[in-house]
């Protein structure tokens, strides 16, 4: 009877170790996915920053051109 109990315990421990190995593998896969997403997010934020700076530069140029046009007097 005791050998049966040890066999059951051994089986449970092996199952537990298998589950642990699978969870560890999943954890590392998820960790890699997270790192990739963080990298993509940093790249997207950098792109957004660059586009915002470009938009602001264009806005400044347009404002300066509009100011120049305001000085022009058009005969009626």
C-alpha cells in the first residue's frame, strides 16, 4: 500500500514540475512579448514627438507667412 502512495506522490510531483516548467516557459515568452511591446511603444512615442515638432515648425512658418501677407495692401 505504501508503494502505491509513493507512486502517486511521485506522479503528482512530476506533474507539478511539468506544470512549473510550462509556466516558466510561458513567463519568458510573455516577458519577451512585453519587451517587444515596450520597444514598439518607445519607437511610436519617438515618432509622435518628431511629428509634433514638425507640425509646430510648419505652424510657425505658416504664421510667419500669414503675418507677411497681412502687410500687403490690396487695392479695392
